[in-house]
């Protein structure tokens, strides 16, 4: 991580790959690569100064570490940090396909898209995976939040209502719905 903080990404990669060669397939080998990605993810300044090197690391992750969903998830987050939506989508798709039943992963991916201002990508991702989690209102709430950000208030209201049908004890969702009614000048 010190190499990453110093902007010496190639040296950080060399350390991670050396560990992989000396202990292939070991848990430590996977951890060293994930630590490299985590270091880059946590230091957006380094990531944005060294975009070409970061893209190479992301590509290497997507070519050689596809079975490590934490690595592909971090690669997606890093790609969003540097404004590389195509790589982010590829990385997040790999993560999702590795552990499709993990609702938390899908919600975290959508949160990454929302944070990056990629609202339609968040909606697309959630709509793809929500049918696997039909009783989880968080998918519908988050789609509603993305719709709200796109100023598609009617669509947001539909998703909030659907979430409340699944779980009427979501006070923030009730508040969002009330604000939409005020915006649309509809009675509560």
C-alpha cells in the first residue's frame, strides 16, 4: 500500500504478482491483489493521476482474477473513479455473475453507480438483478432513488409504492413518496 500512496503503481503490481508466483492459488496471493486494488480505490488522487497504469491493473484483474468477486468489484469502483464507464460495467458484470445470489453486492454496485452520477446504469443493474430478490424492497427503493435523481418522479413514486407494498415500515421511503406528491402537486 505504501507503493500505491507514493504513486509507484508498477512496483505495487510487481509485489502482488511476485507473491502470486511464489504462492499461486493461495489465499495470501488473492489478498495481496485485493489489497493493491483497495489501495488504489481509497486513493482517488493517485488513481486519477495514473489513469493509464490504473486501467492496465483493472484489465489485468479482469483477465486473470475473474473468480475473485472482491477484486472485480473493486476494479469496477476504481473504473468509475477514473471515469471509465465501459470498464466499470465489465467489472461489475463479472462480479455479479460470480455471486448472483448476493443481494448486498448488487445493492453496493448500484450505490457505486449512484455515487458516480450514473443513474441509468444503477437502474439497469438493479432491474436486471431485482427479479432474483423479489421480496427485497431495497432494490425498488434504490431504483426509485435513481429515478428521483433523473427527475422521473412518477416512475420513482411507482417504485417507492412497490417497495412499501413489500415493507410498509420504511419511513424514509414514505417521506420520499410524500415529497414526490408535493412536487407533482398530488394529494398524499
